[in-house]
């Protein structure tokens, strides 16, 4: 059980595996201002930046669950680097269906709502781990602009326009599920640039070191076509944000 190797190559230098910067992640932490000792569950926790930096800055405790062995090891190393390994732990496992042994104060899934079959299913999954009155964090894409054609849809990782909602519609969806949106931090185009452009540098450096690898042709094609495709479509049409929810 692991991520395909190309994902860990593409995002090998990333601390956050979503189009949100570490500064914006810190902004969210300051906005929510969790009390010391707040218990956090982070599903699809990646390289652990949320848990590790919030343990350092806000003295939270928590558990992260991720399917990638590479990212889980990076998360453990990050916890040690920041001196918070006694406050957070990281589990290699499938976050889909994962429920905490005891209710937590904050339950998160930042940018991996496929673990619940979409935003609604992930909200339902997280609710089983969240104490009454706790905070839920969901990271999710939305349409910045209406996609005009199938090329735009596919370049934004969608099959149909209904795969994502506009920002107002996404907020309304959370309301229909019985949750108030109490905070949000949205990616901007610079956030997207830092996320995607860092991937291109990772790919190029890997390709230079591994020209004969079985993935070399696939990575060369992605590096040749990806930057212009991103600039033409994803950067212009797709938004992304982290939304803090509380049950009504």
C-alpha cells in the first residue's frame, strides 16, 4: 500500500502537498488559534507540515495518517527537526475509513477528499472522529471561472463541470451538510505557482539524475507539456482553499 512513485518524485521537495503556502498554513493556525493540548487528526497528512508546525507554534498534539511511506518518513523527520516528535505521530496507512480511537478536537483532510468519495463523504468520515463542538478542516478545489470546454476540464483534473463547484456553491454545500463555515484560507495564483513550479524543478532534477529510468519518458513528457498547460488552464480556472467547519 503506497502512492505511485511518480507522485513522490513530483513533490519530493514539497512540505505541503497542496497549492497552499506554508505562510498561509500558518495564517490558518493563527486564525483558529487552537488551545495548547488541542487533539488533531489529519487524514492524508502528507509530509506532516500542518501537525508539526502547529505543534511547535500552538502546542497541539495529533496523529497523521498517510498512504505514502516516503511522505510518512518525511513527516517523522520534520517532527524531529522541529522538536515535536513527542507531540505528534504519523501512521503509514490508508486514510479512507480511518476513525480515531477517541474523539478529537480538530479533524482535518486537506486536499484529499477522494478518501471519502468527495467532500460530502469526507465530512461524514471526519465527523466520526470529531467531538461535539470540534472543528473540521476540509481542503477542496473550486472553479474560479466557468470552464469553457472539455480541454479546460481535463487540464483541471475534472471530467465534467459538476466535479467542482464555484466558491459560493461549495460554501453552500457545507451548509447543506449541517456545518457553518467559520474560517477559510484560499490559495491565490502565487500559491498555485509555488506548488506547480516546484514540481517542474523536482522533475527536471530527477530526470537529469535518472535518464534511463523506466519513468523517464513519462516525466519528460510531463515536463515538456505541463508548464504551458498549467498556465493556460489550471492557473486561470481552478481555485483551492481550506475551510474550517463547525456543526450546527
